């Protein structure tokens, strides 16, 4: 099947940001794509900037409309791709490979909506990864991913346009209303393990408690629903705690001080494992993580069965790290899912998950950088720096790592470590 992507940007009086958003589209490595820009009749020079790119656009216009969702419906009508993704002005793609990763790391033939993680761009200049739920069934209770971090099959999107008649009731939540209607209709949602969109937190939907209310109204079909009422009440109380002055302090104690200063001195793996599991780290039967391993976002780490992480490792899981079964990670290995774009005038952060398949062996002191997929049975030599995917049963070494050999495929072992007090 063809997988042409139609990217739609809606903008109104945003001359400050529109160029960066458009350049983010043009940087994408996925070649089967088209760009549609709908300007609502801007008067601040936005339309002049868009016009500079006119010969590279599939369609653009500058005329009054009825707001964001009316403009999106207009863009959907003009799309000729197989998939539609919305990139609002002021936002950008997570990196130049965002669309490519969304398509190549998923199975588009078996999906109607593909969704991924997002990057939150905070007003103070900091950034953080926002993980989407791995389970699409969680949509039954609320939003599990950012609208801009999803690709909707065009035929589905045209069937489920944004319902402008509901705007007085749920205002900016018409995108979630659309997603929920698609979900309830039984279409296929598929999570891809990659960030797609980077978005600013000062956008129109940055109203936490109002979001909870709109979510309640959509899922309860605008009637009273006891189950959803109590779920919404629980979310409200949680958000009140998260936005209190005590939360950053308690989070720092629980996820930084306890994990990286206290746990390394606890000699019993069963105790350390219990605490890490409490935070959300998933670890399978027979796996072992030794002392003095430094974690960032341990709740985004998944370790399979009979795998071993040795002493002195750095596990930066801000974009997620998935480790398979029977994986051996040697002393001092460093896994980094976060970095920065050296060419970005704003020093933009770039995040991408790391995946390490079954029977892989990472040698002493090697470094694995963001977005790398290490295939089944692959070996990374000591001290290597891995910047690209490693195929199955391939041995790589050097800086940057290159193929230096092949490994046998007849692998039948477990990585078992039974030494006490380690």
C-alpha cells in the first residue's frame, strides 16, 4: 500500500512561529508527503511567510474561517495522502525522522490510527518526553496521546470530521471528541515506540482541570455517568497534588534521591526491585540489576526475563528503553535516549527510545545513543559508540560502531546472576 502523508498546519496571526513549524515539515526524511497550510486571514505577516513556500505546498489559502477546527476540516478536504497528521503553528516534529519512524516502526497495513509519544516544550525552555499509553483500550477512560502525535487514515478522518456543533460545549476538545468517536466505532489504533510531535505547553488546551471536565463530558455523552464522575474526581485530586509546591520536592526525593543515592547502597536486589517496580519499572522473572546503576525515568524501562544489567551503568530512559529476554549489559554501559539538535538555533532537545532485543550483548563501557534498535543476538564491542541500528546477530565495534563480524544464531542461554549482596 502507498503511505503518502498529508501534513496540515492551521495558523492565524503567528508570524513569530510559523516559519519554524513549516521548516520542521520540510526537514522530514519521509519522501511520500504533502503539505497543506490553512491560514485564517492573518494580518500580521503570517500569510506573507507562507507565500514564500507556495511552490512547495500542495495547497494553501489565507481567508477567514470559523476557527481551528473549521480550518482543519477545510484542510482534510484538500488532502490527497493516505494518512493525515496535524502540525499546528508553534509546534514542530520531534526530529527530522519523526514521520519515518512513525511509519517504519509500526504496521500501517493493520492500523487506522497510528500514535506515538510527544515532547513537551515548556515556557522556561526545558523539555520533557510525554509517553503515550501502550494500550489503546485506555482510550475508554480518556486521552492517552497528543492529537498532533498521531496519523489518521484519510478515509477514516473524512468520515469523522470535527463536529463544530459541539464546540459551544467542549470548545478546544473537538479533536478528542473525534478520536473518541473513532475509538468507539471500533477502528484499529496502534502505538509506535517513537516521539512524533513537540508541542508548546502555552497552547489553547493547556488548562488541566478544564481538560478533565471536557473529557468527562465527551465520554459520558453529556449525561451524568457515576463511573466517569469518580474517575474524573480522582484525576482532579491528582492534578491538584501535581500542581502543588510540594510535588517537585517529593518527586525529587522519590525518583532521584531514593533511586540514585539510596538504592545503590541497599545490598538486596529483591528490595531494590520492589522499589523500582513501585515507580513503574517493569522487570521479568530471573532478571537482575546490580548496584550503582544510575537511572533517569526508571518508570519508562522494561526488562524481559533472565537479563542482566551490570554495575556502573547509566540508563537514561526519558524516551523509553525496552530490553528483551536474556540480554547482557556489561559494566559501565551507557544508554541515552535524549540529546540535542546541534543545528537548532534554539538547541532543541531530541528524544527517541532505545530497543534491545533478546540475546543481545553490550560490552564494557559501550555507549548506545537515542533511537537505536539493537537486533536479536547482536553484540556491541567494548567501548563502541552505537549511533545506528544494529541488525540481528551482527557484531559491531568502534567509534562510530561498524560491523566487524557475525554471531552464531544457535543461542540457548539465560543471563543468570545469583551472587548475594550485589
